[in-house]
């Protein structure tokens, strides 16, 4: 009996010794910090690598300082024109490496910071900013809305948590409203099409008027040219007639000279009684 008791005691002592031995060191991975507690009191923050602690007295709580994503699905809110909407957001955050001790002192863990700070502020600020947009402007100016939501959340979340980015994944309105938006867009497209057709017809009419004006100007120019030619020809003929009349006045025998120049030397075979003999003057 004593032998069995001795074996049990020895086993317990060995296990206790091994526990104490292995409890004197710890390892911290890259991207993680260790909060060292001595009897529950924070005494330091361990960096990545191998560390040592007092067994049974010191404990190490590991806290990640890597970037994490918190998704916010089915956030019910209202637009400025009282349209119900369902938002889906994603928030990238991380614990500031130099404020791990503050995080543990204030919230106890990353999950505590999420529950008591990040989630309430994200929900609150998203609804406030979205409430300043109408349903139409929220869709049309989505980039601006996203930037304002991110800025509002970053300004609200102060402390050991850093907000790296905020992304609005989706904005869903009611079926009825989405159908009304689709009908409105179709109507706007039709109006734009009619406006483009009217502009095209207006341009075509202007082209037709321009072409008609050009043709009329061409006809007018041609008529003017012909009239000018006729006028010039008439003036030339009138000048010639006046010159011939003046010549006849100065020389009465010019007509006889012209007739003589044009006569072919043949006398007419038939003469009308009492008629004059061509080109034979009886003057002596």
C-alpha cells in the first residue's frame, strides 16, 4: 500500500515539476502581441519571439495586431426621402501595436472592443450619413457616400483600434422602389432618345435650308451673269449703231460704198415697173 502511495506521489511531483518547467516560457507569433499579467495585473507587453515568465504567477494573453475584416450585413436604415434600405458594409481594422496594453485595459480583448466601440459606431454613423442622401442620390453618388461614411466612422472610433478602410458592399431598396427607379430610368432614356431625334432633325433642317440657299444663290448669280452679258451686248450694239449713224451723217455716200462692196456683180432679171435699178444712180 505504501509502495502504491509513493508511486502516486512521485507521479504527481513529476507532473507538477514538468508543468512548472514548461510554464516558465512562452512564444509569441509574428503579428501578435502578448499581454503579460502577474496575478491579474498587467505588467507588460511581449513582442514576437520566445519569452519567459514566472510559473503559476504570470499569464500571457495573446492579442492579434493584424488586419481583420468585420462584416455588417442587413443594416436597416432610411434615406432622406424616407425610403427603407438595407446596407451591407465591410470594415477593415486592426489593433495599434503600441496600444495593445490600452486595448486590454479598456476592453479586455478585441471582441470586447468590437462589441462596445466599433459595432455601435459603425451602425450609428452609417445611418446618420445615409440619412442625408435621397435614394436616387445614394445610388448616383455612391462613391461620395462611401467616402463620407468611412470618414464619419474613422472620426468616431478613437482609441487602440485603427480603422483602415470602410466599403459599402451593397445598397438594397424595396422591390416596389427598385421597379419605380427602373421605370423612371426607362422614361429618361426615352426622353433622351426623343431629344436626340429632335436635335438630329433640327440639324437636318438647317442643312436643307443651307443647301437650298446655296442653290438659290447659284441660280441668282447665273441669272445676274446672263443679264449682265445681255446688257453688255446691248450696250455694244447700241454703241455700234450710234457710231454707224454718226458715220452716215458725216458721209452720205457710205451706204453706196457698202452696197458696192457687197454686190456680186449680177443685175436682177426681173424689175418691178417704176422700181429703181439697184446701185445705179441717175444723178449726174
